[in-house]
C-alpha cells in the first residue's frame, strides 16, 4: 500500500511540474529571473532549487555519491535546458518508485547533509519529505506567479490525478 502511495505521488509530481513549467514558459526570461520576496529569490531560482533537492535525495535513495552544490545553485541558467532536465528527472523519479520494494521502504538510509551532519532516517519518512519538499516549493512558485500577469495553474492533487 505504501509503495503504491509513493508511485501516486511520483505521478502527481510529474503532472504538477508539467503544468507549472507550461505556465512558466509563458513568462519571459527576465520575469522568471526577477528578484522577488522568496527564499530562492526568483521563479527560476526556485525551479532550480527543486532540481537540486531532487538530485540530492535521488542520489541518497539510489546510493550514488553526489557532488556538493549549494541549495541555491543555478544548475541551468537556460529555461529550456531546465525544462528538459525536469522532464528527465521526473521520469527518473517515476521509474524509481515503480521499482520500490518493501524491504527498502521499511529500511533506513544513512546520509550526510549539506552541513556535513550525518543522519540515519526511515526511508518512508524521507520519501514523504522528498515529495513534500517539491510541493512546498511549487507553492512558492505559484505565489510568485500571482505577482505576474500569468494565471497560476491548478495544482490540486485530486484535480490533476482525476481520470
């Protein structure tokens, strides 16, 4: 049951990102990068932060060594490259959840965070955090979109996943 829940969250993540990027593509580069009252300073910066977080957590989940970047790193200055990377990453996340097994989900992961502190946490909590992190920052972008002339997309899970 828990595995199917994470698979649903991965599907929602892909669809929500697709909607969000579709709306963001209607903005010019200067508007996407305009400094706003937000933790990651702009729509573009926040989109990049979500990617940074996704790559860090996916590396931890898959046991891959991650190179250190700041949480505010701009991995992709070009929006089209960021969009393509987002599609690739969302596909990777969906494939990862399709291959989850019960032993992994009920286990723990030991990792070192960006402040070089080591932790060992339950995978089910970390996976929940992983998807919650994305939703949290999509909400910030949604708010920043209200500061533009573009209407933010509907991101409610029950509306996106509705058949």
